[in-house]
């Protein structure tokens, strides 16, 4: 009887540890990818950026044309229809955007898989009456994620250009992302500061969401007097 109880306790602790470890990584990734997708699809941001940096003069296109291209770019990121890019860009630019679409598509799949598994873990913990301690352990795991994110954010702030280049070298297996302003007008339409603006917005949105999630998990995972004293 004692051996069975001990085995059950060890299994429970192991399950909670693995579940909290998974959630502490999965939840920030879900929030990050959702924020990235949200701000990548904002036509207002494209329009505001184009006006702020006078892209009608830089590109030689009217604002109406730029708005149309922006809409097609966003639709392409959602659906991957090549015809949307063929109306505006050359073959090198289109091929690069095909790589970008695949990143977004895989990111959406990963985000959805992580979300389903996370919900499953939380539901299983709720059914097994382990939810409170799971949330508590996960909120502790978030502390390590905060440290990693702080170091990453510091690197991006201090050297965005290098971080931008490293990102492309990491996620693309070719050099199609290196565009020539003389022949590829996409680089004039989407300069580096366009992406730094999106990164800033994604970072702020993610920060607020993650803080709220961390606070929520900490509150819900707070121990009641004498509760979990044998399990923590």
C-alpha cells in the first residue's frame, strides 16, 4: 500500500514538473507568435509607416498603389497565393516571399499545436485536481524565460542590425533576402526600420500579455494554508 502510494506520488510530481516545464516555454511562444501575426497584418501600420517616411517619393509610387501592395502583402502572408506577389514584384522578391510565407505557415501550425497541448495539460490538471500546483510551478518557470528574454531584448536593442541579419541567416537557407535597392523595390518599400517598428510593437504587446499571464498564474497558483505541503 505504501509502495503504491509512493509510486503514485512520484508519478504525480514528475507529471507536474514536465507539464509546467512545457507550459513555461509554450505559453510565451504562443503569445509571441500571436502578437507577431497580429501586427504583421495591420494595414494601418503599413500606411502610417509609408507616410511617415515619405515612401511615395522613395518608391515613385502613389499612396493608393502602396496601399494596394500592402493589402496584397498581408493577404499573401495569410494565404500564400503567388498571383498576389506577381502583380508587384520580380522573381527574386517573389521567391523570397514564398520562403517568408512558409515561415508564417509553420509558425501558425506550431502555435496551434502548442495551444492545443497546453489546453490539454491545463484541463488534465484541473480534472486531476492538480491545477493550482501546476500553475504555481509554471509561474516559477516563467522566471527563467524572463531572464532569457531580457538578454535577447538587450541584444536586439543594442545591435538590431546584427540581430536582423542573424535572424535571416538562421531561418533562411538562401541569400534571396539580400535585395538590391536598384533592382528590387521591395527593399525600398520595406526597409529595415519598417521591421524594427514591428518588432517594437510586438515586444510591447507580448510584454503586457506575458506580465498579465504571469500574474494570473501566480495568483491562481498561490498556496492555501497547509495545501500542497507534502507535494512542494
